[in-house]
């Protein structure tokens, strides 16, 4: 018997994305949800979204929803971070995702079950920068097998990346 995929319910995620879209805010799935959408992991603990929209714009879009502003802390230098409470779930919404001085843009690359997907090139760098080497290697290996989008990769490479990460990204096909 195979391992069954474990994901949180997707409908609350859709509702948050619909709310953002109604306010002309582009957001994309990242984190383990993105990895799951690409068949790289079976388990999704929570939904993570990123957007390049300003926190005030996002807060206005979230008006009426239950959420907490958890901006700040650690090596993250994001413009804002909201944790939305929906149907017993927590959905992380990161505005202006940045770690250690490196901006990690929201680049929509496609859809999975109607959910906009973020960039694996961006998330390879993100996982490296937030010190999750196993996930970084998982994404890098996938990109080695399936290739990269040069435009997205160049967008990431414009950031002041650590040398070893820069070399790893430069080696991608």
C-alpha cells in the first residue's frame, strides 16, 4: 500500500486567494504546498502564500477575516506576514518575502487545482536561505532533472546570494 498524500483542506485557501484577487493582489502558493503540487512531497502541514503587495494593501483585502499580523523576527526581512485563521487552518501570507537581504519575489508559474503556483527557482533559494537544506536540495534536484526558467532564475540571481547558493543556481540547466 502506498503512502497517501496528506494536505489541509484547499477550500479555505481558495477563499483567501479569491479575496486577494478581488483586490487586484497577485499571490502564489509556496512552501510545502508548492512542493506537493510538483509531486516532491506527500505531506503539506499548512498553506503558504507570498505576494509582492504592500502589507497595508493586503490588510485592507483581509478586512473581515480572522488574522494576526506576525511581521518581523529572525533572519526574515519580509515587509509583512499575516496568519489567516480559516476553518480551523492557519494560512501564512507573506508580503515582500525576503531573507538575509535577499528579496524573494512572487512569480506565478502556473496553476495546480486552480491555485496559482510560485517559482521553484525562488523557493530553491528561499529554502537555502532559511536553512532548510533538505528541502533546498530536493528542489534543486528537481530543477536539475526538469530544467529551469532562465528569466526566473536570473531574477533570483540579481540578489546578493551567498556564494555557495549562487554556484548551485548557476549549475542548473
